[in-house]
């Protein structure tokens, strides 16, 4: 059995074992949780009534950052996201009981974006973040599963260089349905001395069922009782031809299976803030030894900006939706309001409007009546003809 699935099985078994003993305290726990924790905003454009209001924007020396680290392609927004990724290493340690935990990958990425002054994608749900970028006309591409095909996609659409700050997210199932732990989200970061591209994420690779080794979470951190750590790990190696074009990639740590595009369904998402800077020619390339230069493609016939590939229509343009959750999707009178009915997976819906992380829809309830209300945006996808 794959090590990741061993870990998942052990975690689920522990939950099942604890269920009966915890049942008596459930009501008290939920009441205390509601009093003690502020809910995170979903894709909010405002800081009001959220812990986002307490997040300070990261301060950093641009000259030092660009001179010290090697980047294939970094824009002004990417600079802030990378600086926030570095700062959050210590920040997570201060809030370890909240963020260095399972099923917190999206919350960690959200916090880094908030520190970079970007509040429009914050969510505890991976797909909610991706869909928020899609709705704002960001670029969302599912990567192929064959290494040479991945290299060709990156070469032909991004001149071989993914931008810092892009999301790399992976799911066991194409629609990202499943249990907590069946998906993961990360941020594109620096390139190391081995020409390996790194991702920043809430790393779960740890010494269970094997000795500790490089790129696992720090051993002292693990021994202190924390099963996750915000850090960077190498993602892919790159092979280039004599002209410098990317022709092949290799997965560095296949054990981190949900970021392995040859194993899981892995999606590349570029938020519109970065995409617009790329199109305006504001990206830089650095060598990590003080050299900073404008990003340039290798030849005039090599596009320096990505050509969007076919992808599902943005939610703002597609009125035909379908539910993707294997558990029933609640139709509510209003966001977080009373439940009208429950839609099974694959139920066709008609979009009326979008409100933050909620989508107003109408569709046929199981009892045959036409229901109109709100569903979580992360639980529906466009269902328009391509």
C-alpha cells in the first residue's frame, strides 16, 4: 500500500475510534468552538468581520529577496506572495495549534495571500480558492499525467517558466470530491541549485512507517506533536534541449502524492493579479546571485505570455451548473440559512448569481418541486458545452 494511504487509513481509524467517546461532548465542543473561533471569510473583498482584519501585510526588502533567490518568472504580486511565504514559516509556528494541522492546506495558503494583501481567495476549501480565481478570469489548467506532456504544456504556454505565486493543487478525484486528505494546495516558489522547482505548502511528508529523511517536516517539529509544517519542498526536475526548451520533467518526491501530476489530478491556477502583470511584461528572472533581469522568452517565435488552453467556462459566464459533492449538496434559503432540500451528486442547476462563496441557483429538488436558493460555490461546477 502506498505510504500516503497508510497514513490516511491510520488517521481515519483514529477518528472512528474516538467517535463514540467524543459523542457525549459534541454539543459542548461545538458551542465552545463557535464562541472561540471567528469564521474565515470565503473569497471576501472586504476585511470586515473576519480575522483577515488582524493580518499585517508582510514587509520585505525587494532588493534582498530578488538578489538572494532564483526565480524563473516573478511579478510584483509574486514577490509579495513569496515574501509572505517566507514570513509565514515563523508565523505558523506561533499559531501551530491552529495551522500546523491536517486539512489546513487551503487555510495556510489563504493566510499567506492575506499577508501579501490579497484577500479575494481566502477559504478553507481548495476548490473554493480555484473557483474564485476562475470567476475573476484567472487561468485554470488541469495538467496532463505524462511527464513529457507536462513539459510541453509549460514550454508552449509559459515559455518554460511558471510564475511565482501560482497555485498547484491536486485531488485524488478529478472533481475534488472525497475525504479531507484527498487533496492539497500549494504555491509555486523558487528554483534551487539543482534546477528543481519548489512549492510552498503545509507539508505532511513525515517519518511515519519509515525513517526521517530530507524534505520531511523537521524531526523536532514532528516530535513536538505537529503533523504539518509550512515549508518548501522540491516539486519537479526539468530537462531541457540544446536551445534551452523544456522537454521533460521528473517528480522529485512522489511520496507527496497529491502534488504529483502523474498520480493525482493536478491543476495549475494563476490568479488574475499575476496574469495581468505577466501580460504587461512586468515579470523578472533572477539567478540567486544578484542578477535581476526582465523575463524574456528564448526566441521571437516562443510566446512569453500564456495562451489560455480550453477549460470549463467561468462561473460568471456559464449559467448551467451541476453538483459535484458525493454527499448531498444543501440548498439553503440564504447563505448559511435554513435548508430547503438536498441535491444528489450530478444534479443540474441553473445559476442565478454569485455572492462571495455562495452561488444562487434553482433546480429540481428530490420531491419534484422547483427549489431556489443558495449552495456553496465549491460544490458546483460549470456544465456548459465546450
